[in-house]
């Protein structure tokens, strides 16, 4: 199963927000921290906000924060929030017809891939944001934030 870059951004954003529970975090701060596209991150945060995973506040003193505790945010739900369609093969997409596939009508691979996809999501439906935001992640993120703040070339992340 291959997830998009947006899902990766969503997971990284949520992990960082979990480490910053006591304040609002700007999208530009997250983008600088992970060195990712701010415009892509805006789209990701918008989707997370529409689904109630994060709360977004506009304005100069605005920012983002988790909308609920990390132990209530399941990774499977985050994937479903970000990914429009999760077919493991092109022939399983609603808009795609299996052009040129000789196995149409009797393909057993299709059912196997669907079963594998369900197993993949079943595992992620049992794992919460709290489960993947352990001491190691917190330590690495905070060290990175402090190092970036000390770098004269980089403005403070906390601006």
C-alpha cells in the first residue's frame, strides 16, 4: 500500500502538534521544521480541520492545534481523511476500467489485494497518535527546534 506525500505531511504535522499541546502552532513553523511545502501543508491542515482532527484559527495570533487528545486520533482515520481513494491496483479504482487486462471477470488477484488493504487499515485503525508520539519523537523534535532557533540564518520557529 502506498500512501501519498500529503498523508506523510499529515502524520508529521500531528506528531509535532502533539509535542506542542500548550500553544497554537503556525503552518509556516511546521513547514520550516520539516522543510516541506507550506502550500501543500495548508491543504493537508484544511482537510484535517474539516474532519475535526485539528482546530485551525485564522489571523495574526492564529495557528493550529489538535482538536482532541492524541489517544483518540487513530492513524487509519487520518489516512481516510487525507487519501481520496485507496485502491491497491488501478483496476480497483471506480473511474478506471481494466483496459487490456486479460484477467477481467476471473481475476483472483483483485480479491487478494482488497483483503490485504483491509488488513493494512485494520492495523492502523488500532494505532493512535499517542502510540506513535513517544519520548524519542519528542526529544528529536525539540532538539531540532532548538537547533533551528539558534541558527542565525533561520528566524525563530516560534514567531
